[in-house]
C-alpha cells in the first residue's frame, strides 16, 4: 500500500526528514509516534500528496508520487487535527460538497450512511459552526471515508478531544479498520497508539528510529524505550 | 573561507575602469547641450539606471520561472539579489529624472507614461520585497516571490502600453519637447550615452555576482552553525 | 454499508468524461461559496457598506457639482469597486483557511486549476452583485444615468480581470504574516493594465464618445483579461501547493 524509500525533506536549510524508509501493507494500522517537531505531520502530508519530498521515491496505493498525485488522491482520505469543514454549511451540505468533488455515486445514500456511521443523524441539518470539537471530528471522519478510500491518513486525530469523544473516535477507527482499510496515524499519545495499532513506528529526529508490531513488546516497556530514545 | 574567484576580481577592476571612463565621457567628453545646459548630463546616468532597473526586473522574473520549473534554490537567490539591485537603480532613475526635470520642465513630476510606468515598477519591486519579508517558510517564500515577479513582469509593460495608447488618442504636449529625441544630436553624446549603458550593465553584473557570493557564504555559515549545534546535542 | 462490494469500482475509474468532472468541481465550489454566503451574508454586506462609505467620502473629497460630476464618475466608481473588491477577495480566501479547508480542496483528485476557476467565478459573482447595487444607488444619489449598456459591459470585463489576478494574490497574501493587509499592496500595481482601459472605456461610454474609439479600449480589456487569466491559472498550483 505504501512504499517510501529514502524520503528527504528540508525546511530551508534545516533537514526535517532524513532518508525515511516506510512500508505499509494493505490492512495494517500503523501508528507513527514521536516528539513534537520530529517530522510526523510533514511526513503524513507527503504521503497525502499535500507536500513534495526533496528526494526519495514514494508509491502510495500503487501509484507514484508526486507524478500520479491525482490517482493517489482518489484513493486516500485524510483527517487532520483541523476539521476541514465549512462552518457556515450544515453537516449534510459539507458532505454533499465533498461528495460532488469526489464524484461519489449514489451520493445521497452515501451521505445518509456516513452520517449514521458517525452517529450524527440528529445534527445533520445543523451548521458545523455550532458543533463541538468532538462532533466536528466525527463529521470529519464521515467526510474522509465518504469516497471509500483504501488508505486513511490521520494526523493526531485525538487532539483537543475529551475522553468520551476520544473513545468514540477509537470505536469508529476500529470499525473502519475491520472493513479492510489501511490506516496510518500520527500521534504523540503512545498508550493510545499501541492500543489501536497493529504496528508502532518511532519517528525521531527525521528518521524511523524503531518499529514494533503489536504484541511484540509490552506497552510499559514501549513507554520506557520511548522516553529513553527521546532523551537522547 | 572561500577567496574571491579570480574572474570576480578581474570583473571588479574592469567595472571600476568602465566607471572612470564613463564619468570622463559624460562630464568632459560629451559637449554641453545647447538647450538644456549642464543638467542634461544627468541623462547619461538616468537612462542607464532605468535600463538596469528593467534588466534586473527581467532577470528576476526569468529566475523566478526557472525556480518554479527546476525547484533549485539558486534561482531564487538570483531573483532576490537581482531585485535588491534593481530597486535601488529604479529609485536612482526616478530621482535623477526628477532632478533633471525641475530646471527643464519647471516641475518635479509629470504624469507622462514613462514616469508612471517607472513608478509602477518601483511599487511592484517594493511589493515583492514586502512579500518576501512576510513569509517565513523558505520554500514558500521562493515560490510566492517567483509567481509575483512573473505577474509583475507581464503587468508593467502592459501598463506602459495602455498609458501610451491613451496619449496617442489624446496627445499631451508638455515642457520643452521630448528628451530622448532632442538630446542625442551630437555623435559624442551618443558615444557617452551608449557607454554609460554598457558601464551600468557591468555595474549590475558585478553587484549581482558579489551579492550572490555573499548569499552563498552566509548560507555556508548557517549550515556550519546548525552542524555545530546538533553535534553538541 | 450495503454497497461495500461494488464500492471498489466506484472511484477507481473516473465517472463521466474528465471535462464533466472538472466542470462539476468548479460548480461545486461556486455553489459552496454562494451557500455559505447566503447563510451569513457577511461578505456582501461588508463590501456594500464599505462601497457606500467610499462613495460618500468621495462626495466630500471631490467637488461633485453637475459640471465636474460626469468626468469623475468613472474614476469614483472604479476606485470604489477596487477597494470593495479587496474585502471580498480577502473574505473568500479566509473562508478556505478556516478549519484548514484549503487542504480539503487540495486533496480532491482534480487539477488545481479547477479550484482556481471555482474561486474566481464565485468572487466575480459577488463583486457583480455589489456593483449591481451600487450603480443604481449612485445613479439616484447623483442624478447620473449609469444604465448605458457599454458601461455595463466594461464593468463585467473589468471585474473579471480584477478578480482573476486578485484571487491569486489573495491566496498568497493570506498565507503570509501580513495576511490580508498585503493584498492591496500586491494587487494594485499589477492589476493596473486592467483598471486603466476599464476606466477609460467607462468614461468614454458615460460621456458618449464615438463607439469606434472606445472599441480599442474594449479590445485591450479583453486581451488583458485573457492574458492575466491564463497566467494566473498556470501559476496557481505553485501558490497553493508545497
């Protein structure tokens, strides 16, 4: 699903990503964890075709980036810590807009299903401006999966969510994975990441420093290792 | 520390020689102009400065386009350096024009097409600089600057064209006639004039090279700094 | 979702011709901008109020007596539109910045130019609406007939050129530290080739000059509109992408 080799990204003269290698098979749920400034968001944006690497090769969903970006975008959905929703439109109208943009077939039925999946039926005609952060994030998931992408990219999706909303998000993510989608999620919450993901990668100072499959290692040891790695 | 390349040293001396020769030609060799008097000599510097302003603008737009296509940072460096030089010469152009105009047309300013266009070009330059200063991300800064320089470069001649057309429909007579046509009667004047164009072009090239070199060295310094800081960690 | 089995084929092949998809994307963006504006009407009302204030200020600033009025009307109108226009452009660009919506647009599997045209058409519509309100108001306040067909044509052409460049500039300005303050600084020097023929042609129509003379300005306007629109849509992706 994802084949990234030797990805390099600079911010001016400063290197942000130094030769990152990253492989993901179909159906995996990979969490990328690391301290702030490690380059997680940058890397995710490169995978999402929103940014270009300075060097390296990248294939996502079978297509080359950045050359075949349009084909890639058709097959991915993204959740950022911003909702990517229009405050002055209703939940329904937001989904309708994105549905049209992605040329989704049977749009009204898909909107109906997506809203039901994220549990926002009662608020479908409300303006997004009036939604709480948790509800916006839920609607954002609906938006992200509306066009049935094979790959979901999540950038610290639990940011700003209270524990209830975060738990609901986790439930949705689990359901979404069960349907065979591949998920890549960045997070600085190691506990949550290891609970949800089938694999946890450490991104530290622009490189993947370590990678652990689910069950390979106890969460406690993972936390200790994380602390020792980030302390240098 | 990288020493100045030999070619640059030669260019330095060549340019200084040209400036000396150009000054001689403009101030002593060229005859005194019959109608306007000594102040006409400003002309040799005024037009050449305007020429450099336009040349620098063109170079900036071309480098900008090259940056967008190739994504190589050195094109952005060329563009920025060119604009820095160009804006100075454009101001020299406007101010020297004003100094020349006062005794001739008895006014510091007129709204004739060339002046307006020069002003617009100066404003585009200033906007470019403000744009650059307002963006932190170096890649974005380079991209935006390139886009703006391309649009600005297309826009300035079109502005000139529009104003010129207006003048041909409603011709306006001002002052003691058109400077370019009346001032170049004597062949010695022409020599001084074209020589000044050459000299100023060399000044531009030399300054550009120095500025690029300065930028290059400053970046090397930055990289060294970063290496030292990360080595300490 | 019951449709899961068929869904894999739903997106892997693009439905319809790519031109139809392209046009649908543009239409969706225009519809979205109109729907959002209808909800809060902030942009149009701000532009209108500002335009009225500018007209009012001009009343005090210039001697708008019967004689001079005719010769300055064109200038007053275009200055008003240019300034009110910056408000609309900024607001339209800011809408995409709110909640990170620009990323949402960039993730759509379509050429970036579709995003550009969608925003331009929306912005032109809003500017035309404001102009459609200001013109009759000005007519009434100053007892000038502004319903000259030629003038209306010029206003449409000039507005398009202004917005074609302005949308690009606003997209840039909003991503800088100076933000919307930078828009007029960037826009006005560059958009002069559009404003000058627009001014001259408007004036010519109002003062009932020979149509033959005016055609030159109209042709220039059309040419500049084409040049600027082409260049702007070619470079737009560099402004929004990383």
